[in-house]
C-alpha cells in the first residue's frame, strides 16, 4: 500500500503533454493562421516602435495649409483637419494601443487566473462568492461597464487599462474555472489530494501547467478585444484624451469629413482591423499548435 502511494501519479499527464525538442518545432507553414497573425503583429510592432524614424512629422504637428489633403509625396496617407500627418498619428496610436493591450492582458491574467483556479478547486462559500462577483460583472455590457469606470475615474491611459481589465476579468476567470473543475476530477489530482497536497500545490503544479495553452489563447484574444475596446472608448470620448493620438480618436475626428477625405478614416480603421485580426489569428494558431491531436493530424498531412 505504501509503495502505491509514493508513485508520483500527478506527473504522468504533464509528461504526456511534453514533446521532444524536435517535435516541439513543427513546420510553421502547417499553421498559416499563426504565421499570418505573427507577421501582421510584427509589422504593427515595428511600426509602433520605429514610427518616429519612419515619418518626418510629429503626431501633433499641425500645418493648416495642408489640412484634409489626400496621399502625396510629403504625406503618404494624407492629413487630418488640422494638417497633422495621418501616418504619424496612426503609428503613435499603435504604441498606445499596444500598451493598452499589454496592460489589459497582465491585469486580466493576474486576477482572472488565480480567481478561476481558486473557485475551481475550493468549493463551498469561496466558489459561490467569486462566481457571484463574476456574474455581476457579466451582467453589464462590456463597453457600458468600461465607459462607466472611465467616467468615474476620469479619462486617462491607466483608467482605460483598469476599465478593460475589469471587463475582461470575468470571462477569463470562468474559462479557467471550467478547466480547473474538469481537471480536478482526474485521477492524478485525486491522488495528489490523497497524499496531502494543498490546494495551492495542486493548482500550481498539476492544474496550471495543463491549462497553459488555454490561458495563452485567452491572452491573445484578450489583447485583440482590448485594442478594439480602447478604440471604441476613444471614439466615444471616454478613452485617452486629446491631443494624444489614438485610433478611435482619429476616427472620431475624421467622421465629419468622411465625404471630403475618406483616407482619414481608412488609416485608423485599417490599423484596428489589422491589430485585432492578427491577435485572433495568433490565438487560433497557438490553440492548434499546442493541441496534440491537431499537431499529429497536421504532421501526418505534411508527410
């Protein structure tokens, strides 16, 4: 009986998920969504980081003599109603959107993963309390809740990150909880409980490693949702205030001049589309890459 208890049963599922170094490097072309999303996101990141070196105009530099002009040699994608270069403002807005996406993901993971694991592994009043709070957050439409938080705290970059982090907290916590509930019924988790492992030990050593692929996918989707939500808040006047360039703010400024200069709306709209699509593609690609069954099927199809 003692020898049976000493066997580390919990290590078996994690070992089954591990692959050799050669198997961990599948052919990238077998995952076109991950490839396309990664390339698109890399282009966006390069433009955001090296924007001041790409364009010669500042994002808030005005030139009233060149207001509402179309694409030209001096302004590649035109200017807005104040003569500001649209490309420079779009690249500056990309930096802000990426900061918002990163901050929202960090805040969401930092709160949603522990709450999901705690509610999935600790039953009783702890689970009920956490889930009722999450239900309360889900009862409000996400954009309305984010706008309410932004108006209460005042429009600023930290406020936008906090608002979007709170909005995305409940969906992630529920996904993690469902995974924890499923894994909590597995034999290796029951064996860990039988030998006296604490809930924290079970969560960090046995449950969390086996749901990491789900968390990575949710993180990528959260980044895309945060970029879109930040643009929506800025368009409605509840985001980062002017003169800081934002994609949503650019759309708000361009709306009255849609018929005169449609390029002014095309640039930020294309940036939002590219950013959200790349995040979603990366999420789906990570899901396929880390799924052993999908990896085996794609590997067999390339032979």
